[in-house]
């Protein structure tokens, strides 16, 4: 049975970093960051681009599922609404796949610290803090396995994910 590990979390919580580390710990593993399916300039959010991104994600994930070499798929994206997780899963053939939806959460202080580092490096701008803090509250409503990363090292977070799956 293949495994699809869906890692959600607000911007700045460390989804991509944790997913990359997790990929290295799992055999026959591939990783997809949902942001890669929406890397465009200028960044446009409308019904057409939202549909395109979902189509891109589903296509790529299904390709991974269909590949005989791949056993583990790590997918990370903001995933702050249950409807997003459900739509992706409903559009995939999961007949031979165990799905593990996980949300990385943290306290506001930790999130601000993570984002401030990115702002200082020029990766993000100040406006991301408000948007990210607003989205943080959505994750507690999801039917996902929640991992509070506030006091954990990257290795401990990956260890908790490995224990869960």
C-alpha cells in the first residue's frame, strides 16, 4: 500500500522544510509542494487560476500514485480548509493508497518569529504576518492529525510524523 502524506499549515510554519526532511527519511519517496503548481508572475488569484492549480496538483499526485517505483508521496501546501483536502482526495484514485492528513500548527509567537526571519532574508514581506496569523486559526477545525511545532526541533517534528504514519 502506498502512502500519501498531506502536510498542511499556514505560511511560515515550516511545511516545505519538514517535507524535504521527511522525503529523505522514507524509501521510494517523492515530494510535491503545492506552491510549485502556482509559481507565476504576476501572482493572480481568481477562479481560473484556482482551478488550474487544483488540476495541476491532482494530475501530479495521480502520476506519483500510478508510478510503480514510488511508495511514499509527501505533499505540502497551505491546506487550511477541509474542502481543499477533500476535493484533492475525491479526485484521486486512492484504492491502493493510505492517506495521512497532517496539520503543522504553532503558537502566534513562534509563527511571527519564523516569518520575521523570512522577512529579514527578503523572502516575504510584512503583510504575510497578518494573513498567516488569520489562517492559523483554521487548522484547529480540520480533521487532520495536528502537530504543534512551537517547542519542537525539525528532527522531532519529522519523528512525530514518522511515528504517526
